[in-house]
């Protein structure tokens, strides 16, 4: 973020003690990057250093120092219809209990989690036979409608 609270995106391939120069809105900037104990840090002035978030290939997105998982076909607005293996909330609710973890095998109709919505506990069941590819929720987490809770790979 710059002083006007606008996000600045820079593609950085980290090399030890790297110095990069770039232009931002007509102003020349210098970015210093260093590796310390297996972690990467950056600085614009060489005095105040901030940690760079580590990235995995084709599965993460970074905003400043935060790392987010990116899911193919997931639309945060809740507009995603998802495939047969996508378990998406239909209404706001709270995750009460998880019965599966990533990598587990599920059978169509098997309960994957319990979601409390409108003061009722709802069993969320697998729509297909397969393997749990990802779990994007935790017990106790409040969810909005349209959130991709679990993805099952056929």
C-alpha cells in the first residue's frame, strides 16, 4: 500500500540481496529484497523491512502480506453454481461439525459437515462419490450464502 492507501502490485522473483528499480505513477522507486532464515523480506528504504508472503504455484494469491487460496471456478459473490462435487451454502449459517478432512474418501449421500442455519442443524451431504479435494471452513465459522465449503473430486 502506498501513502494514499492504494495497493501497489510488483512481481518479484526473490534472489538474495536483490535490488529492483521501477516507476510508479511517474516516480522512481527502489525495492530491496533479502532472504533471512528461509523467509523473504522487502524494504523501500533499507531500514523498515516487511515479510513477503510465500507463494505456491497456481494455487495462491497474495495481497500485501496475506496469502489466499484460489479455487478454480469459485466466485466470492455466491454466483458460482459449482459442479456436483462443490458443497456451497444456500443461506447464511455457522459450521457446527466437520466429519471429513482433506484427502478422505466420501460416498454420495454421506454427511460431510453440519451447518446450523435458521436455528436448525442441517446435514451437508456429498453429492458424488470421490475424494475431498479441499475444505474451506472451520468449526464455528460463520458463512454467507454462496460460500464454497467443501470441494469433492470425482
